[in-house]
């Protein structure tokens, strides 16, 4: 039972919250990767825009300087150009071929560019870009243009730079938004995942509920399948199969108990009645003795029955242990035949045993004796007067195959597969003998199975029956 301490687990549903968290974590990872990708993409685009503008301006200035000497007109033109794109808040510097500053506006930081230009292999008449720091340590993006004449002599150095504050602001806003969004997205993913898991696991709750409702009296209940063949359907169908097995065993046990009670009830009632009648009046000593003898016989039969029932119950519980040894079937049968002597004589049945002492199997002597006893007992009991019983055995491969055949009344085909069932008798009214409760063959089957052998029967009505038992060496 689920106790109250587990309320948390129950409410959030251990698996559900786990699924939701994993799902959210994975989602977060993907979002972060995507966000990073977009961040750098955006940065590149913004920088490209700035580079395009700044580079283009340096080009223009260079070509104007080539056409006309430096003067006020040019300065005005530059101011006007740069003021058209205030977001780049540009500053510039123009040097002559001797690196003397001929014009500048805005912040500094260009000395650094010059130094870095010297360290490079400069491509003249084309723009280059530098990420430098101004004296205050602030980042500064500069387009540099080394303008040269037809002979390749440097005429001017043109630098136009920008702090790109707008770009950095934009990127910062992006980052801020992202950091605000991520925890929210995570939370949403957890909730969404949880709800999803809740829906997805509905069949489990349905199955659980149904299982809780199944008791011994409701073993015929089955889970309904959706027919989709998904995991839950498979679980449900496995559960149904298990339930069917349990139901089957349970019904067999109930049947066995009720049959057993019934079998015990009748003889006990008869005995009770007999004693009551006997005690009803005073009788001769011989009469009392008669009654006691018949009661003893009845008690013997009952104790046989109980013995068989106990044995079968122990087989069902897997409690039967074999004391395996080498057993000679011939010798075993010899011992039994003495016992059967009075019976087959009274029934006028001939016994033929074709077993040599060398026929040996590996098994439990007591159980094998019981097996032989039950089969021979049947063969004599269900025979006709003047009939025959033949017992033979021969090794075949890794087994000994033993046949017990009789010339009796035979068994009709419709009964053949049932005679090994517990308490099954073809014709209860005609059963006779010491153990005629219908357990003999069940016990035989259990013994043979315990020895990992097989038993089967062939029969023809009014002709006879053959039981074939295969036992390993
Ligand atoms: N050799 C046989 N010939 C004909 N019928 C048989 C033979 N052996 C068993 N049977 C049938 O199978 C039934 C079950 O046998 P068994 O389990 O030994 O029970 P029981 O002998 O106590 O009736 C018997 O009642 C009988 O009808
Ligand atoms: Mg029998």
C-alpha cells in the first residue's frame, strides 16, 4: 500500500517529474545552443553592416583625396556623410604620406592601428578592419585605408572608427532577454513535460486501478487492450496471460479441493452409518469383527487416497526430491508381482513379465515402485476375466521404454486425454480395486515428469490398452 509519506512522489508521480525534468533539461540545452548560434550570427551581421559602412567611407575619402587636394570642402563632406549614420557615431583621422595628421575628428585610438598596420603586410588601396582599444580601454572598431598612387607610393592613411555602442547595446539586449527567458522556458518545459507524461501514463494508472480491483473472486477479469500493440498494450496482454494462468491454477486447486472433500465425504458417511447401525443393538462378537475388518479396509483405502493427495500437493509445490539411484526394473517388478498374486488370481488375469534384471533406470526407487504399481493395478483391474497383462521394457537411445499392455475393455478416444486428470474416472461405478479414486494416473504422470520422462497411452475399445513410459537411464 502507498503510505502518506509518499504523497509527494504520488502527487508529482516519481516517473512523471523525472521525465519532465529530463525533457526540460534537454530542451534547455537545445535552446542554449540555438541562442548561442543566433547570438554570434547577429553579431556577425551587425559588424558586417558597420564594416560595410566604415569601409565604404574610407574608400570615398581616398578617391576624393586623389581627385582634389585636402580642404574645407572635403572636411564638410566627411562630416555630412558620417552624420547620416549617427548609430555608428564615427570619428576619423587622415594622415599624409609622412604620417602627419592632416585632419581628425572624435576620439583617439588610431595610433594603435598604425602600429598594427606596420606589423602587417599591408594591401594598399583596399580597406582593412581592426578591433582596437582606445586609451581608456574601450573597444573600438576601425576601417583603415592606405591609399597609394599609380606607382604604388603611399599618399594617405585614412582611418574611420566607431565604438559601435549601438551594436553592443543591441547584443546586450539580446543577451538580457535570453537570460530572462531561459528560466521561464525551463519552467514551461517542466510543466509541459509533466502534463504530457501525465497523459502518456494514463494507461498505467488505468492498469493499476484495474489490478487493484482484482481479487480471488474476480480472476476472470481482463484488461481491455487498445489494439495498438504499443508498450502498454503489451503490458496489459502480459498481465492478462498471467491472470489466465493464475485463474487456471486457482480453478484447478479449487476443483481438486472440492473433489477431494467429496471423495472423503462419502466413505466417511458410509463408515459412520455402519458404526451407528452396528451400535444400534447388541450383537455377536463375530459381527463386530466383521464390521471392524470392513472398516479397516475402508480406512486403508482412505489413507491411500490421502497419501496420493499429499504426494500431488507436494509435487505442485515442488517439494518432491528424488533420491536417485540405479534401479533395476526387473527386480522392482518381481517384488510387486508377489503382492499382485491374489488379485490377478481372483480376477483370472494372466501376467507375463518380459523384463530382464539388466534393464536399469536412474530414479527414485519408491516412486518408481508406485508408478509400476498403479499401472499394473489398472491393467489387472480394468481387464476381463481370462485376459492378459504384459510388461516389457527395452533400452532405446538414452532411454528405457517400458510398455504395460492389457487385453481389457480399453478406453474410448474421448476419455484418453482426460484419464491423467485428477479424480477422473471413465466409469466411476465400475471402478474397483484398492485405489480407485481416479488419482492413480495423475500420480504416475507426476512421477514420470519428476524423472524427466514421458508417459502416453494408446487404447482400443474392447481390445486393450497400452501405456508406454520412457525413462532416462
Ligand atoms: N488399463 C486400463 N484399461 C482401461 N481403462 C483404464 C486403464 N487404466 C486406467 N483406465 C481408466 O482411467 C481412469 C483413471 O485411472 P486412474 O487414474 O488409475 O484411476 P482409478 O484407477 O483410481 O480409477 C480409470 O478410472 C479407468 O477408467
Ligand atoms: Mg488406478
